[in-house]
C-alpha cells in the first residue's frame, strides 16, 4: 500500500466516524440535552458495556501517548487529538494523531 493511499484511507475512516456520530448520536443528544444519560446508554447491556469500555480505555491510552510524546519527543498539536477523543470520538482522534505522526516522520529532525 502506498503512503498516499494509507493517508487517504485514514482520513476517510476518521471523517466517516465523525459523520456517523453526527448523524446517529448528535440529534437525540441535542434533543434531550442529557449528556449523562447518553453516556449511561452505552452501558445498557454487557455487549454495549464491553464496546464502551474498549473505546473509553483506548481513548485514555491515546491521551497518555499524546501527553508522553509532547514532552519526550516535542510533538506539537497533539492536544487536538485529546479534544477529538471526547467529540466526536476516539476513532477520529486516533486517525488525526496517526496522520500527525506520519507527517512528522517526513520532516528532518533537528
């Protein structure tokens, strides 16, 4: 797979999640305004709970990675991924951070 195709797929999948989130989650959340109820709905049964915990812990792992690389490797703009973890979600945040890291590799390190 070429680097261009890789980046295009990562962008497409990150944007796809954001669009699906906006279509499925945003309207009922805006209508009810109940953020805690929306969060609790992710734990309505054992299957939903498993997927929710996977997403939550993956988001926390990504946040730890971003914070570590900010100080250890001087990664700038990683904070955007932290914001994206919360809205729209980890899929978009991870796609953003992965592209950020790939593009940093192209630049010579001082």
